[in-house]
C-alpha cells in the first residue's frame, strides 16, 4: 500500500495542472469575448472573477506542495 504522504503531492500536482488548464481556457475565453457583443459586462466580470479564483486556488495548492519555496 502506498504511503499517504507520497500520494498527496501527486494529487496536488494533478489538481494544479487541472486548474492551470482551466485558467488558460478562461483567459482565452475572456480575450475572445471582451470585444464581442455576445456577452454582457456582468457576465464578463463573472468570468474574470472566476479566473482570479482559479489563480488563487493554484497558489494555495502550490503553497501546500512547497511551503518553503513561496515564503
């Protein structure tokens, strides 16, 4: 059986990669929609807030993964 501590960093790295991908997708979507009339200002602000939330989540996970590196 694997050690719990050996699995956790792997799971954190996987989640960070997922969030980085989501962040990139949101960035592309915001860029595409920013000049479009297909989205309201409110919806665009919501996307930007979501992107910031994802970035915050990435940073929190990175701190858990390597707490000394970000201090």
